[in-house]
């Protein structure tokens, strides 16, 4: 059963959405994948270079670089199907055409957007002239300048960001920063850029593409197709190639990165008549067909701005779609004819160029302004590229037939309308959302539009890369991977999205199931005010398990009426004076004042240049959304009244000051609201959250006074907040989410209300020097890091804190029992506990005092307090002053020799190196391995006692033990120092041995391990031979018993013993060994040696354990053929022993004895 996610979704849903709006890079996994892509693209580039060099070697007349007419540069990019493929630049009043000028100072929107703070990458067939007067000091050449300064690149850069020294050449974003690259390593460099989100390079322009079809140069036509595939049409047109796939993959892995590319200029290429002319349809080549980029076509400039369909005139050259699989390309069109911009011939040179090379930078620079505006409205956060595309498609001016087409795409970009929608979004009838759809889920929005008014909904998703088909002509294989579907229904009639027919590319769009594009749009006019349900679903299982998408919905509500109000009281005035308000920016008076559902704007047309501008609010007021964009210095005096905001409160200019009243954050017509501050000081007002079940999201750099929560949810995500107090007087459940943010707390954080659920993972709470702050909670599990430079008092029971750092001279007061995972105290830091209370430290405790400034730990009440720290560890401290605080727990804490302890029990007042602390590690935990135990204990140890958990023991410091069976064992080490003994028990898991059984081969005294291994260690007579770590060992024919231990990364294994007898014959050795036996073997209390042979004389009997230590060494005499002796082993530890019998100086007999 599919689940629904509705617009009334709960608080936790919006937290997930907000967390997805991180600047640029989505997550660590995507960063890792981008690193892997860089490696892959490096390999691809090397392979292309090898193919090009091989081709040039056998085709002497071929040119790596072509200088073409119209100042175009073509560079050999690859060899495909035995023929060269070239990358070529696309040459053939722009701001008015797109309405971008309305975002500049003096525009209709009352904005002053310049692209300030936005970095734009420009890849081109050369580099912009950095010293040009239009952008001197704002351009950086970012790679090796492989092509030199280019007129084309200089012109493109100027179209994007020229400052307007020459007003006719002013760019879209006149204060943006440009990074100039050559296009030869574009994909590799773009991917590297995607890994540096701190640079805010979220946008790039690419006014070039693949040279395809006919090309006119030096008064002659040349065809760049492949006749072996088609003699009439270049296969590269409409073809989704490997580069298109790579660009899509990059866009998918870097979801905030918007890539803008020109569509190409091939439609006017008629050829010489030997083959058909290019086009008119299906002439956008290779990576211009990528799904996740914005491909831009070119129309003529529209002087005075868009004025209906007849004002749009298609250029003679702009590339038209479709792609081979029928997708919509181009995506959008911009001005590309007779565009005036900077030239590279001099610092003050200008000229006109035309082509989609010029229309693409129109769009790129305009997107920069939209991102700047979005950042102002959302606390510095940028849109995902899918949101950028959905915004552009949704607000585009219609060109051609209704809906999208293969000529204009979604139409002429309308930057003004896009910006207006960003300003007026309200979460109910102007919706912009970024959503993640899980496999098997539906996403649903419920709304009620007014009858006979337009409803428009647009979705765009950054799809997974497609799989390019083999090189061929017009393959129809679909490149869409995750196919989302949008439908709108009133329960009776279902509205379908636009769809195009690639078999009839000149036909207009119809309605149906769009199974080709990663964008869909529904436009309809309801005939009644019936409730509507918008549902986004998916056809097949979602590859990757989920798919993020962006959705925009606009309609006129049947139930809620709202108007736009703009302040026009130039020098200030009374809020309640209707003459100070207009329904348009800088317009005539509205004769009314805003009310509960209205949008209120203070913009660049609201004020004059007078001094001491003051707005007064003399009575309680209520509005929908309030947006302050004016850059003027204005004071607002609330005169002890209140202002209730039911939508969003956006204060993007720090020069406004608001004081002497209360701002109430209420609930409007959306489940989520925003309070955005960019440094505006609100400490002069009380802030009250009274939003029922709605969530208010605090974004940006916030400076707040007192915040009280009566109802509603509070989410502070990835923001910086200065706050006096936060408290909750709520009587119903609410959530406070403080995630990934920094809070500078001045007075009090009271989250003790039992109705309040508190979340604060990944955040930092700072208490500055001189501040006295209270943290009042109950049962809170805080994941924040507390930095205490002033004084922090924490009260409330059952609290758990993740990390606390008491800086120099900082004071932490603990009133009740508390758990802290990690506590760090710097020099002169103070920790004050209450009498009878306990601080339980879970993981770590660091105190860094010195002789002049010791760390002070004290007790403010009667009865000793305690610090508890458990676990097997030693913590070494010094220069402490501890009074009336005991230590409790199993850890060992030393206070050093320079500490002062008064009425403080159980602390070890010794230096760290002298504390008695048992500890050990081990290696080679496999069955029958020589498991090595390494003693890591500290202190002046007199003795070690080991119990290996299988009945065997040892008193060696670093013993070696052989476990005969797999399984879990508890190993105990007891260390003793005088009368003090301390034990430590650690588990050990013995696994099966992966090494093969081994024996020794003798080659005239050179012994060799029969099995290979990672490493070796040789032993003689049970003693390790130092330095003998090779596979072979030269015994120099010295008699003895040898074995070799083989090692891999996990295990070791002892070989069978090899007895080397130099003077005895093999037959004699074999006979003596066969005539000697031990029984019983294994033994548990005693065993007998029984030897029958012809030897008479002295017998030396030695029992050696696996550590090479002799446990028994007896001298005896054999005076008859049979020799029997019994030995008591009841006091021997369990294990394997070597029984060594030396018969005079002639023979050595060795046998293994197992004691169990």
C-alpha cells in the first residue's frame, strides 16, 4: 500500500526537508562519489588523448585546432568511429528580453540585485580579458590558460557580469565573481569545483559544444558527419553520448550545481547541396541533450521587454530539438542576436556577437540573481538545480504554441516573474518545495483553487544518468531512469501534464503521460471551486531507493484572499496611515493598510535618502508575510504594541532596528513558516511563538532577545543564533529542533516544560566571557557541544550532555545528578558540584591545569559530591585543586604529584607512570596458534599471574599460549606491587586457523619451511632465534630441536618439531624415536616415559613449556635395555609441552605431551 505525504505533514517531515537545503554539497557519500568521478574522468581524458595522438600520427593533414569564421575555435575532443570529434564555441538589450533588468536597482520589483557574493564558472575556448574595465578585479583565470585570451570568452563573461561602465553592455549580474576556464578539461574541473562548496560556485556557463553537421569556413562547406552511419544526417545530432551521461552524473552527485549550456547554431547550416541541410529539428548535439542541465536556445532581443507571443522572434540559427529519445530541448530561450558586450582587443573594447553562446550567459547571469535573492530570503541557502529549473520553466513567458515545444522549450526566461514568485511564496497558493520521494510512496498536496482561474504545477528532478546507446542514427532508447508522474484530480476529472510527439516535432504539445522528460507541468482552469489533489508518484521501482524533486504550485485560492502591500512612506510614518501603503512597489496609495493574510514588503522603492527614518506602530497589527529588503537605515518603534505574523518574517538587511514591542509568530495557511534574519538585531522586542501545530524555521544569522513558546514547533537548522532567553509555557506537545547550528546564549535556556521535546544534534552552545547563563532541563539528552567561557549553571534531573568544554576561567555549576559524555577543563577552569550529587562521566575527562592556574573542582553544598568514571582505562591529570569531591568508578584516575586534595577520597594522588594498572593486548587468536600476550601494564610491578581461561596459567610477563579449541575465553591478568594486587579480565575469541599444517625440510643443515606464509619465526630448543624470520634458516649443523612458526595477518601456526642430529645415522635416529613413547598422552595428572634400546649411559630429561621455559630438568642413568620413569604433572598448567631426552652426547629424542 502506498503511503501519502500531504501538505499538512508533521514537524519531522519539514525537518527532513530543511536539512536537505544545505549549501551545495548534499552529503559525505556524494563527496566520496565525486572524488571517484574525478579519477574516472582523469582516466577518460588520458584515453581520449591517446586516441587523438594515434589519429594525428596516422593522419598527418588533420588539425588538432581549427580557427573558424565568426571568431570560433574548434578543438579536437575525441576520436569516435575512426573520425575526429571537435568541441566548438557557438557564435552567430538582452536583460530586457528576460526581464532581468527588473531585478536591478529601479526595477519593478523594488530590488537591487547585483550577483554580489555569487561566483560563476565560465568554461570557454579561451579566457576572458581580466583587465577589461567592465570587470577588472572580479575575474580569475582558474586553469593553465591553454588557449590564451579569447574574444568569445571575454564577450560571454561580459554578458554575465559586466558592471555597466558602458550601459549598453551591462551584464545580468554586475557584481558577481567570474572564474574563467578553458574547455579542454571541463568535466574534470567542474567535478573538482563541485567538491568545494565553500566557494559558492553553484553555477557555470558553457557556450560551446560538439562540431556537427555542416560547417561553413573559408568560403566553403565541410560536413562533419560519419557517412558509414548515415550519408544524409550527422548521428551526433540529438544523440545522448558518454559526455552527456557524465554531465548528468555530475549534476546528480552535486545537486546544488546548475550547469547552463548553449543549444548550438546549426539550424542555418544549409551545406553545399551534396547532402541535406542541417535541421530544422533534431540539431542539438551530444551533451547538449543532457537531462540535468539547462540547454538554452536563442531568440532576437525584445526591446522594452516581453509583450505577448508576437514580441518573440526566433533567431535564424538556434538549435531545435528533440533529442533522439524525444525529450524537450532546448529547455529555455534567451536573447542571442546582436548582443553588445566586452571585446578582448582592449580594456575598453566592445562589440556585438550573436549565437546561443550569447543567449546562454543571459540565462546564467539571471540565475545568479535568482540565487542571490533566494539566499537573502532563506538565510544564505541556495536552491538545488532542480528548483532553479522548475522555477524557470514555471515562470517562462510563452513562445509559440501553448506548453513546451522543441523550438523554444518552455519559453522565454522571465527573470522578473521568477523573482516575484520567490518573493511571494507562502506555502499554500504559491508553493516552492524541495521533496524526497521514497520508493513506494506518493507525495500529495491538497488545495482548493478559485473557479475560472489558472492552476499551474511544475515538477523537475535531477535524474540518474542514462545509458548511452551504441553510436547510431536517431536511437529511440529512453534515457529517463526514474520516471515520476504528476496528476491533479478533483475526484472526477484528472488533469494530465504536457507531452510532445517526437515523430511530429512541429506539432504543439498535447496532454498525456510524459514518460520521456525529467520535468512535467500541468496547467488548467477549473470550472468550479472544488478541492483538488496533486499527486506525484512513480511508475517503476526508484533506482537508488528514492528520488528528490522540486515542485512549484501556483493558483488563486477560493477560500483565502490576500493582497500585496508595499511601504511607500518615504521618510517613515505611521503603520496605520493608509497613505503609506501601495499595492505595487513604489506605486500609488492603496488607501488601506495590510491585514492578517496580506504580504507586506519594504523594498528599495520604500524610502528616500532622508536621515532618521522612523516607522511607528501604535496599535496591535496582524499580517501574513513580512519581507524587509530595503537597504536603508530605518527604525521601527512598536510603542508597546504587537505585530503578529502568520506567514513568513524575512529581515534581510541588518540596518533595520525594531524595538519596544512584541512580535508574535503565528499560524497562517501553511504548516511551515520562516523567520529569516541576516544580522537584524531583535533584542529590543519580545518574540512569542504561538503557532498552534505549525512549525517556524529560524534561518540565517539571528540576534534574538527573549523567546517564549506558547504553541507550535521551533526548528533552528544550520544557523547562527544569539539569544537572551528561551522558555516554553506550552500546555500541548511541541518540538524544539536545534540542529547543526551555533547558539550564543546570554541569559537562560529553559527547556524543562514536560510538553517540550528537544533535539540538538550537531550544534554548539557558547557561553561567552562575562555571561551568567542558566540551562534548565529535565530528562534531556543533549547532543550539543557546550563551550563555557563565562558561567553556566545546569539544573534538572536525568540530564545527559554530549560534550562540555570549560575554557580558561570558565565556571560550570551542576545542581543535580548529571551525565556528561566528554568533559574538558582548561587551566583556571572551575567545576562546582552540589553536595551529595554525582557527575557521571561516560567517555572522557581531560583537565589541563598548570602551577599558576590549576583546575578547580569543588562542592558548593554539604556532604561530599562525587565524580564517577567507569571502564578499563587510566586518565592522567595534574595541577588540580579538589575539595569535598570524591572519585567513584572502576577507571583509574591519577591526580599527579602537583595537585591539592582536601577531603577528596579515592583519587590516586600519584604520578601517571607510577599508578598500578593491569593491561594487555594480544595477537594471533587462532586455534593451535602461538597466541602472544603483550603486557601493557604500568606501575612498579613485582609479579604477573595469567589465567588463559582454558585451565592454563603463566607467570611470565609476556607469555605465549596455544589454544587447542576454538571458542570464547576470558583471560585474567593479576599484577602485584607489594601488598597491592589488581586484576583485569578481557575476552578473547579463538577462531579456526587459516594456515596449513607445516613441517621442516633439511638441506645439508639449511632448514626450510615447507609452507609459504606472510612471515616466519624460527625456534631452537624452544627458544626464539632472534632475527631468524626468513623462510629458510641456516642451522650451521648445530644439533637441536627446531620448529618454525608461520604467520598471516590473523593467525600463526607452529610446525612439527625437527630434531637435528649431526653424528647419528637416520636409521639410528628413527629407531630411537620409535622405541620411545609417552603414556598416557594426553595426561591430566602423571605420565610415564618408556624407552627400549641398546643405549647405556647418562639420560638428561627436560620438560619445556610453549614459552621455551623449562619446567623440569632431571639427570638420570640408563643401565639396561628398558628405561621407565613416571612424572607427576598434577601441578602443571594445561597446554602442550616438549619432552626432551638427551642420551649422552649422541642422540636427542623429543616428544610432545599434552596436559589437559
